[in-house]
C-alpha cells in the first residue's frame, strides 16, 4: 500500500452517494442563483478560465480562479489534517472533516443573506466570499471519501468516473466470462450511482428555487452523514 493510498479514506456507497448529491446541489445552487462559477466541479472552472482569458473577460476569469484556489486550499488543509491524524493514531477518521464541512454549508446561506447576495451574470468581488466559503468546503469534501471498498470514487466531479465507466464497458464487451467480470460490473454500478447522485442533487437544486435557505438541505445531509460515520467508527 502506498503512502498516498493510506490517506484516502474508504467508506460505504451510501455515504459516497450522499456526498455526491450534496456537491451537485451546492454547485447548481451557486451557479444558478449567485454567479455562474462552480464550487465543486473544478473541471468546469478550468474550461471557463480558458474561455474567459481567451476572450479577455478578466472579471469572469477571476471568479473561476477564486473558486479553484479556495477548493485547492480545502484539499490541502484536509490532507494535512489526515496526515497528522494518520501519524498520530494510525488511521484516518473522515467524520471530523465531515463535521467541519457540515458547519460550513449550514452557515453558507446565512453568509449569503448577510451579504445580500443576488444573481450576477459576471462574477464580482461581492461574490468572492461565497465562492471562497463554498469552494473551501467542497475541497474538504474531496478528501473525505476517496474509495468505496477498493474502488476509487470522487464525490465532487464526474469526468474521471465517466472515463473509467467507458473503460470498464469496453473491456466487458467480450463473450467469455472472466474472473474479473464481477468486480468490473460492481465498479460500473458504483460509479454510475455516484454520478447519478451528483446529477440528482443538481436537478433538485434547480427545481426548488433560489432561496439561500435551501442550502440548509445539503447541510442537514452532511450532519446526518457525520453522525452515522462517527457512530460507525466508534462501534
């Protein structure tokens, strides 16, 4: 086992699906009702960054940069925490980071209300606190759960999962049954469910409306995930 592998917490599929739905919800809500910048899907921000820089849209590009660095900061902070925890106790406990993320997301609507946030088609400095807050929280989440069993998953983006599903499907197109076919089917099923959860969260956010208070919903999911994870680890 590599040192990096030991820093990648494993958890149940239900937790992966819950976290993916949270990311999809928060991503869609901020993108649709604050400013068109992603706080979880950094691949989308990188594409936006390239488009805006090419078009000399510096104000729009700045919003993507802010979100990217906030997300990266969350990943770094969470990884340092996991590393210290691993060296101190020999195991990584994701419930602590889940708890911090839950608090951040629960406070996010109050931040938006305090800032009197309204939708802007182009990111401006008034949007930055929310992008930083949300991006940092999603960066923390990116390190909370990296595997379901031995199957690598990501709960804040889907590009890698789509690539792996394509690979597994292509390799599964064969006549003879092979020992690895069951694992391949399980991998596809897990990745598809996580992707559907992300999309489902985004659909829910887009249909419920623009009220910042709706962000309490993913916050509540995170609180429940924290409680279940902590009780499971304590048993």
